[in-house]
C-alpha cells in the first residue's frame, strides 16, 4: 500500500530580478512599502524584501550598506523596482527576504530560483547569462545553474520572521560572450501546511543538464546527457508499504519499497544515475533490486556513511519500482505472481507446474531432488549441487546460456530448452523431440549462428532473438542464425531479427529433408529490425517435401522465402502472411499463396521457376513478377494489384511478360480456360481465341489447345495461325475457310505436332503455295481425323493437308490417320497432291510417311516427293506394311485409298478427284473388290486404247457408271513420263435398259487446264476436252478414257475409248 500524501496547495510568492548587462538592472516586483501576500485556506505567509539590508560592491572592494555610489552605477527605487545601473564584472548585490507566517498552522517553505527569458530574448541566451552568475542563498553557494531549490524549512505560527540572505554577483571572470545578454531571475517562495509529507532536500539543475534532485528523502545525482534536451527534470519518489510480490522469508528483510519517476529521462538513456537512500543502520549485505513486475534485477549496491548518517547507494539507467532488502535473495519463482525466496532449496521444492524458478546464488541441496513437475529451471550463472534428476515424461524446461549448460540439460533428460539472455556460444543439438524457446528477447552477439538442430520432429516455439552485430561482422558465406537439418521440423510463435548478410546468408536455413517431410512456419516474424536483417529470411537448399508458412511476416535485405534446387515432389504453401522483399522458389514445386500480402522490402519481386497460384492475395508497391523458366504459369484468383482487382484486361500492367502463361479467376489470357498442358489444354470457344494461338508461337515452350465441342466457324477473311504445339479441334467445322488454317507449325522439342478432329470446307484461291490445313511444317505432324472438302487452288505446291516441310529435320515422321480429302485441289503450273504437295524445302537425310485408314483426293505426295521419303508405311492401325526405297505407281493397302500414275522413276503427280461415298472412302473402293493392286495392273484388265474416237457407250445392265481419264504423254518430246489423271462425276443409269447407249457428252470432266493466255479455266464440260496446251514444256497428243459400269457394287463392264487431241 502507498502511504497517503497530504495534498496541500503550494503557495508561491515571486520576486523578479531583471538584468540587462551593461545597462539597467531592476530588482524585485513589490513596492518598497507594501508586502506581497498570498493566502489559501489557513496557510498565509508574507515574503518581504528588507530594504535596509541592501548592500552593493564593486570589483576589488567590500560590500557597503546602501544602494548608492558603491559602484559605477547607482541603486535607485523606482515604483515597484530597485534599479541597478551599469553593473559590470566584479559588481554584486546583497539583500534579505523576510518570511512571515500569518497562518494559524505550522507551515513548511522553500526558496526556488530559476531563469525566465525576457520578452524578445532567446531562452538559450537567457539561461547562458543566468548560469554565469554566482549565487549565495541562505549560506549555500552555487553557480552554473538554471534552477535552484532550497530544502524545506518549518515556520511556526506567531514566530519571528525567517530571514534569508541573498547574494548575486557577476564574477570578474565573465567574458565578452555575455555582453548584451539579458535574463530575468525569478525568486519563488513555496509553502505548504506543516504536516504535509515533503522531505526534499536542496536541489540544483545545471546548464549542462546534470542535476542533484531530492524527494522524500531519496536523492538522485543525474549526469549530463541523461535528460531530454530543453527539459527541466522533476522527480517523484513514493514509498510503498510492500512490494507487488510475495516475500518468503523473515519479515524484516524488506527495508524500503520505492517507486521513482523521472518523466524527463531519455527513453534510451544508458548513463548511470546514482540514487542514495537513507537507512537507520549500517547495511553491509543490503541489495537494491529493480522490479518490473516479473523480473528482479540486482543493482550494484554500496553502503555509505556520511557525517554519522547511513545510506545505501546504487546506480541505474531507468526507473520503476526498487526494493531494498537487507540481504540478497536466493531464488525467485514466477508464475502468475512473483515469489522471492531467501532459501533456494525451499523455492525448488515449492514450485508447481508452470512456474519458473530462478536461482540467484550457488545452491547445494540437502537431499536428493526429483523434478516431477513441469517447471522451468533457470540456474543463471549459479551452480546447483546435489542429486538432481528429471522424472520420466515430465515436460520440464531448462534455461541455457552456453553449450556446456545445454549438454548438462540434455544429460539430465531435458528436451525443452529455453535460450536465456546472455547466451555466450552457438548452441548445437542432435536428435529428435527437442523444443527451443525463450522467456524474453535474447540479444545474441557471440556469433552469427545461434542454433543448429540436426534431426527430425523438433520444434522452435516462442523464440525471440535479435543481434546488434553490424552487417560487416555477419558477411561470411552461408552464415545462418538457425540451421535445421532434418525433416518434419516446426518453427512457430517466434520473432527473429538476425542472420548472415552475405548473399547466401539467412535467418533460418533448412536442408536434409525427405520427400514426405513437412516443415512448418507458423506465426513467425523475421527481420523487422532493419539493422539486424539477414539477406534471406527462409532459405531451403536441396529441399524435398512440403513447406507451410502461415500467419507470418517475413522481410529481409534480400529474399523473404528462397527455395534453391529443384524437386519433383515439393510444395510451398503460404497462408495469411505478409512477405516484404524478393520471394523465389525452384522448379518442380507446387506453390500457392492464400490470403497473403506482398510488399516491397529492399526488393519487390516474385521470381518463380514453377507454376504458382495466388488466391485472394494483395500485391502492393508495384511488385514485379519474374518467370525464370519457360514452363512457369501464374494463377491469380480474387487478387488485387496496387489496390485494383487483377483482371484479364489489366493483366499486362501486372506481369509485363507476354510469354508467361497467366490465369485470372480460371481464365487465361486469350483463351477461355485451361493451362496449355496436355492434361489441361487451353480451351478455345471463339475465332478470336483461335487467332490468339499465334501469340504463343515464339515462346520457349510448346502448348496444347482444344476447341469447345460443337463449334462452327466460317473461316472467312481468315488470318493463318502460327501453331507452337498441338491442337484438338474437337469436331469443329469450318464452313468457308479462305486461307490456310495454320501458316506454320512447330514444337520447341521437335516432337511431332498433333492436329486432330477438324472438318474443313475450304474455298481457297491463292497465288502461291497453299493448302487447307498447314502451309509450312517445321516438325513432323500427326494428322488424325482431319477432313477437307471444297476447293484449294494455287499456282504450285497445292495440297489438301500440307504444303511443305520447311526446316532441316532428320528422321522426321508424317502420319495421317482416319482422314479424308474429297476437295478439288488445283495447281496451275506445278506440284499438287492429296496430302503434302512438296515434302522438302531443305535437304535432310531421312523422312517417313505413315498413312492409316485414310482417303485422298489426288495423290499422296507431289513434286518428285518420293525422292525425299525413305520409308513408307501404309495400313490400318493394326496392320502395317513397309516399303523402303521402292516406288510404285499406286498404293492401296487395307482401307487406304490414294492413287498415283504409272511411273517408275520421277513420278510427277497431277491432280484428279476421288468422290467419296458415305463411308468416307474413295470411289476406288467400289471399283475393285479383289486383291489391292495397281490400278493399271492386269487384275483390272484395262484394254489398250486403240482405234478411232467413239461418242457412245453401250449400257450393259448397269445402274451407274464412272469414267477415268488419263492424258497420254507426247511420244516424241518426252523428257519424262509425266501424266495427268482425272476422275469424272458419276453417271446415274438407274432404269436404263441393257443395250441402250449414252453419249460421251454425258460424261462431265472436272477439267483443269492452262490456256495460251495463262488464264485458268475449270469446270465440267461436255464431250470436248481441252487438252493441256503446255504442261511443264510437254505437249500431249491425246487421252485415254476408261468407262466403268456397276450394278450396285459389282463391276459389270470396263470399256476403253479414245478421244482425239483437241484444243477447243
């Protein structure tokens, strides 16, 4: 309990002395004939200058009575002032103030002198002049002060006035620095009723900030620099009846309990302040303890004797509660309250679970002691001698400050280790099940590395530590404050500002984990103290397993989280955390940030080597995103950037990297959804999204696309797309495609591109190379279930599916499977084909062509293409035939339908049309059902075309007929066996009687020719045929026509006719 303080009013009577050096000096504020009286309640005192007491002197002379002619100036009464003129160094004034008690009670009074700056004068100049004066007040001499208070003095009722002598002198040593300065000296008499508990002694506050203060009998000697600039220190000392903790020991051990307050003290003061406490006897063993409520800190205590009076003195740098014991304590026990023991063994045996026992001296136990409660034992620097054991499965803790103490704790069986203040060495432990914590913030400066844990299933829980070592002393390579080598370790509820400042330095370094390891960081705060930061917050090297960071704040001078080294099984999951700096993680990890915030530290970067998902993440300070490898993908879900929601529309202002795959709320830039992978392809729903495929062509990796089902695009005004990867059309229909679907196709790895499930009706007329599906292939292509209809017309290099292979690729493979082309394919001056018009653009060593379950309009390969294919495979998906370096005039193997002319060397393949039936197979499927052989083989028994032209054909019980046309080469000018071949439209003979005839004019040829003017003409004609006038320089002299009649699917007649050469 605090003692009650009598709160009487303090009465003040001020006498002002104005001084202006070298000019006029004014003394006091009362009239010379009138008292100054202040009354409050029953306290009434009067302070009056005794004018007859005034004396003056000048340099080198004694004081003389009176105010006149004692120095160069004069002392004159003017109104309420005494004016002193022309005061110079060596001059002085003496006077007496009489204090009279007009109250009806005893009073206490004291005198205070201080400085006040006159109007227009700098307070610093005023204090400087004031401090230069020499004072003597009531027999006390002092100078160099800015405030003086006398001790309190009693004054009885009706007693004679107390007289206080004052002397003020300007010393003869005063220099020119005081010239023209001014100050006002304020004299205050303070009074309280006599029973008020005021025990302050004489107090002095000096210009340099040092002071001697007294309150309630306790004096403080304050050094210069301890007080805030411009502040006048005021102390308050209160006596408490008992401390705020329980004392277990003799009743008379507590001498004093003091609460000392000094508000003007600098918060970071480290200068020693001496406190002197009066006591009633000599106390050689007395100790003063600083008490902050939970911890008692022993102060350096010195017993003193001055003039027969006993004191205890101690030094401190800050103030709170202080307890003076007549002997040192031996132990402290802290739980919800603090207990102080003067017998350490009693403290140990009295402690219960959850208590912290602090030894304060060396202790020897009188008998064996088993620690069977979950206490925390802090030996400090003291020895605990005797038989001490830790009971099994008891979660007791031990405080350690060195490796030696840690080893002792482990020897006793402690697994819960508390790192104590004053840790003097790096700690290292090997094993599992250890827990490390601290009771307070530990300042560790013995080294950079504070703790090494080798082992799994260990925990750091509630560790608070920092370093004050400068960065230059923490710059060795791979310096870590904490190193964890093992799996399934946890760091939680900890605050750390420490670690190496080298680029590979870190606060916490983790390594040596297994693939199923989970390392957890929960409620941690790293490197909030700028001067103590490590370069990296969390560093993982060669890490396997999962990292979880939650409810944490991490900053650094470089990286917040850094996972170095790739992994195929690793995960990084960050929840509800704030990261300030550079965050980076390696390839192969699954990374996600949830409900977290990224802010700038020294850096403001997220550098990813792997797919990263951000869920409800806030990005501040213009965080930058670096995709460090080609397969990085960023997923932003419900996240904001610089205060704005992240959308596909503003994505470029966020990532600033067009080559990185980015998703926003499930959608990626330019596509409906997906990830561009084989398992999760980008989904295309519009022609615009299809066009966006080109934006990924120059990326350093290839992608996968798939169209949404049941799409129908016109393809009009089409801009050919550049494809880097593979695409599944998913049955999409192009109804009027007017340009090649893909201008170029490639894959970064050179693996085959897959193009499948397209149905294209083309209406393409170009002046150059062209096709319906692919113009230039830079890799092999697998075309599956791709159907082409309509017409593709160009000058040369025209095909249904692909124009040419462009790149230098060896051992390339082209495959077409389950595909049909019944399009009209036209090359005006050069190569044309059903599949690929020109299989080469650059020389290469080996190419392979596979055709499976497909049918074509036209031939397989155009423009001497077979010289460039070294292997052919044709068959069904389960039957394969191989032809190597062998050329045939036609190939027809197991449901494949593609046709060539009768050639053996340089096969120039022209253009003809194979109508398809509902089965998607060519008409030749119904021409002959026997063994699949060459069209010109004897199996079909095609007769030679001899004789004159005929104009009628006899019907032989058929229901339909078709004609097959061959243009014969010129026998004279034949530099190569070039042949053009056409198939006619089908003629319906249903209901026509056998023996009837039909005109050859009924046979409609799809004729393609070049007239002499170079203008292309095409379309069905009558019984006339415009022979190609000039075809690569070869003139043709006629044509063979074979008319084939059917009854259902059975061939009933094959008739050869001859059409003479015609040019009209």
